C-alpha cells in the first residue's frame, strides 16, 4: 500500500479528496443557510448603495440641467440686447457717421473746384511770371484730383456700408437671437428629460431596496 501511494500521487489525491468529502458533509449542509443569509445581506447593501447613487445622480444631473437652462436664458437676453442696441442706435450712428464723411468729401471737392477756378481766373492774364503761374495752378489741380479721388472712395465705402455691411450685421444678430431661442427651448426640454430619467432611476432603486428589505425580513422570520 505504501509503495502504491509513493508511486501514484494521483491516487493519493483522490483518497484525500474522498476523506474530506465524507467527513465534511455535515458542515456543507450547515453552511447553506449561512450562505443564503450572506447573499441576502449583500443584496440589501447593494440595494441601499444603488438608491444612494441614484439620489446623488439625481442631484447632479438636475443641477447641471438647471444651470444649462439658466445660461441659455442669459445668452438669449444678451443676444436680444445686442440686436436692440444695433437696430435702435448703433446702425443709425454708423450710417450718420458715414454720411458725414461723404458730405465732407463732397465739400472738399466743391472747395477744390472753386479754388482752382479762382486761381485760373487770377492767373488768366500775363501779369504773373509763367513759372509761378504754373506752380500755383498745378497745386490747385492736384488738390482737386485728391478731392475727387477721396469723394469716390468715400462714396464706395458708404454704399458698401449701407447696402451690405450693416444689413449683414443685423442678419447675423437676428440669427444669434434665433439660435439662442432654440438653445433655450432645448435646455428646457433637456431639463424635463433629465427630471423624468432621474426620477425613474430613483423609483427603480427604491423598489429594489424595498424588495431587498422584504427578502431580508422574510429570511429573518423563517429563522425564528
């Protein structure tokens, strides 16, 4: 027998396992209720943790959704103020400023034309030296040319401002108001969705806890 055990570790292992099984049968049967009680306790603890997690998640998600709604409302208010300020005053100021510059350019051209006419009339005779005459008249013509170019540029800028820049800016501000309105509406819907989702999760966690509590209570009564 000793020779057999030394030569076959597998046989020795099987014999030892059989001995443990035969001697520990009573303990295995006695561990059943203890294991079940442990499972019930674990289930109750997990249910409590699930409920607490649902409560924390509810607070966090509601706070975030309410903050988004608040920020969206503020953004809409700012966008509406920007549009009102532009249409009420800013656009008018820019148009008036541009018109003022245009009028000044036209006046400069008129003055340059008048000055050149006076110079030409003054130097029409032969009483002045030819060099002096040409020098003065050249200066007058250059001033007139600069006034003409300045007026043309100012007119082009005024046309661009009134026909494109200002209308485009107003459309952009109006679009920002519309986008802010849409964002606010979505934030409201998001808050409602969040309320429903977290309340459902919380209700589910509460039901699971009640179920676990009933299971633990029934187990305790059966032991008594």
